[in-house]
C-alpha cells in the first residue's frame, strides 16, 4: 500500500515492520542509556570537589558547560540524522559514543594517577588537577556529549516513525500518547539512576558506582541492535537540510527588490518530485521571493531542477524555513525554565548538610533527592494522560485536553513558584545552621529534615512535565516531517542555551559577590554564602520570562497550536519521506 500526499515522496506501509512490538527495544535502549548517563552525572559535583579539588562554583560551571555541549550537539546530531545517517544509525552510533565516554570516566576512578589527592578540611591550599588529568576527564565528557547529541533528538522521533500510519484516523492520538509515555519511561529510568546508582556510589564507592553504568551501556547498545530487523528506517533527505534553509534565506535576500504577486502560484518553483502544486503560506511573505522564477531559461535546468539553489529554492524548502522561524519565540521562552533546572549541583550541597533519614537506619543519599522531581513528573504525566485528558476533552472539545501552548505556560508559572519556595527554604536552613554554630563548618549536620526540599522538587517536576511535553508536541505540530529530528533537537538545544546562561550566571554572581575579599554568595561553604539570594534572582528572572511568554502568546492561536495563517495540509503537505 502506498500513500501519496503533496509530493512523490511515498511512505510504503510494511505491516511486517514497525508498530508497538518495536517499542520495547527502543524504550529499553533509551532507558539503559538514561540510567547510565544520569547515574554518573547527578552526583558528579561531589566527585569533582573530592577528587579534583574544585570549588562548588567551578564544578557547577564545568558541569553546566558540559550539559550545554551535550544538548547543543543535538542540533548537529539531528541534521546528520535527517540528511545523512538516518535516525537508526544516529541512535546506534550515539549509544556507542556514550559507552566509550562512560568507560573513560570509570577509568578515572580505577587509576589513581588520573585524579588528584583528596584535600582534607585542615588544608588551606590544595593541589589542583594537572593538565593531563583534566584532559582525560574532559575526553570522557566529550564522548558522552557526542553520544547524547545523537541519541537525545533521534530516539524519541525514531519511536514515532514506528507508529506513524497516515491512513489510521487514530494515529495522531497514538503518537501524542506515545510522547507522554516515552517521557514517563525516561522519568522512571532517571528515578532509578538517582536512587539506585547514587546509593551504590555512596555505599560502595566510585569504582563500582561508575562501573555499573558501563555495564548498562553494553545492554543499551545490544538491546537496540537486536531489534534492527523489525524497525522502519526512514530514508534521509538527500539534500543538506541546514544548507537548504540557509540557501532559502540567501535567495530571498538577493531578490528583496522583486515585487510579489498578489494571487496565483505559477511563478513559484516546485520540486520535480512534487505531484501537487504547493501554495506558499502568506506569513513571512518576503521569503516567498526565494521560490519565485524570474527567468525560466536562466533559473531552471532542462530536467526542471534549479540551476542555482542560492538564487532559487523550492516552495517546500521555503516553507520549512518559515516553520522554523515560527517556533523561535516559543522556543526562547523555555530557556529560563531549564536554567531553574540547573540548581541541582547546589541542592546536593544543601541536602548533604541536613538530616536525610526516612527510617532510623536508612539515609537517602544527598544526590538522590532529585528523585522526588522524577516521581512528581511521572505521576503528573500519567494522571494527565489517563484522568485529565478524558475530562478536559469533554469541555474543551480537544482530543488532547489542554493545548501544548497552554501547558507550556503552566510549566513556566510553576517553575517560578518552585524557585521562590527554594529561596525561602534555603533561608530557613542557613539561619538554623548559623544559630547552631555551624557557620564555619560546611560539613556539620543541621538539625533540620531534608524533606523540606521535597515540595520544591515536586513543583519543578510538574513544571518540566507540563512544559517539556507541551513544547515537543508544539514543535512536532509546526515542523514538517523532514525536520522531525530537529523538532526534538530544538528542545535539547534549548537546554544547551539554558546551561550556558546558568553557567554564566553562576560565574558572574560568584565573581561579583566575592569582590573586595567578601564571601561569595555561591561559596563552597554554603553556610557562609547566600544561596537564597541566588534562588531569588532565579525566581525574579522566571517571572519576567513568564511575562515575555504571555506577550508572545498573542501571536499564536492556542486553540489550533499554530499561527492562524499557516497553510493547511490540503494546501501544502510536505511531511512524507521514503521508508525502507
């Protein structure tokens, strides 16, 4: 059976491939990779401060830059997947790169020469790491970043490829539900990472704590490759997608003085592979000049292709560029929420000074408190998908309940509340530590339960669940099928920008507040510092970001999850690609 819509790119539905039976292989691959990655990263601030003698601010900045690199490479991975490798190869190679990075990180705990001597609290000056030691450490970071750059944007979309059946009227609901359940499964995997793996690191040491993620990465690679014969593997666009978008912008600029026709599309260039005439959308009409034919003899080859893509692009390429431009305002509104998510390094230092006992003989590891974020995230996604959606769909008339834009707004508001609560909680903890005489002892336990931090973690989990799933669905709605991996990559690139903003904010704040010999707000001794001020700054910035989001919402139709003047599917459907 073959489906034809808009172009000669056809989707051949092979009932022997794809479908729900491929989900265990894809989700297990992502789950093993997630457990290994997050299990190694969550507690890493303690590892850097202990075995590399880094300050809290320096370690946090390095981890922030590492996170930015991992997320930023997602756009590179998405482009390579969409234009060259395909999503299957991207996920496979990315998992192998992550495995290599995990092995190198594990070796730093196995070979004493790769780390510095631990610094006792009685030493005033500690030896820092050598250039070689840092080179080995950063090499492990680089390999895991490259791996994440391929896996994170491509894995979720590769799963969507297995479920997409254009002829099925229930397909959209299945795919949207898949996004929720995929995110919930990664939440469970992260929960295991920040509990079981962190507990092993605290109880049995870093050698075993880093060794188990290496074993999990072996399982991740193996599981994914075993399912290879069952997968639908979407063929790549033979054209360079990023270059094509850039060519469309250049062509529009070169023709900026040409008058646009008011009606008709006879003067527009259409790809030879299109079976139907695509009508350029009316928004960003200045870009329509890129697909206008001025002189057919000069602009076109005898076979109908463009003679110079820097002067003439197809309607499909122009519409892809417009789709990317449409999502940029909403994409930028999500930066601040992920800046709020980057507070975990300091949160580990906070909970480490508090009573973490749930039972008399069981103490929760300091880095495992982020599990409450994951629990809240997973519960909210499950509750929303199974309870809220059926109820809301009756009143809103929408099969998925609240629109993606509405959910993004709720997430931003809740993250602002979480930062304000974090500031209040830290202020109480710091005052109690000083009252108990622990101002000069950052390792002393404060007579205060760490359970005080659970509400702020829960709020942050709900914020991420509502905003992240809503944002990915929003991108998936507006971007064409040929840019499916970029739709997911835009989310991860947003976290990269947020990590850079967070690292810059931490470094600037540390430098400004420590001038003149003063104690930095972000000092390693958090009893002398002022983390509560840092959280208040984040809360204020989150509030300003929420106002910005409300302003740009005026340019979107939240009922349709897209701009009101976007061309409908009958006018322009360019989402289908070959499959094998």
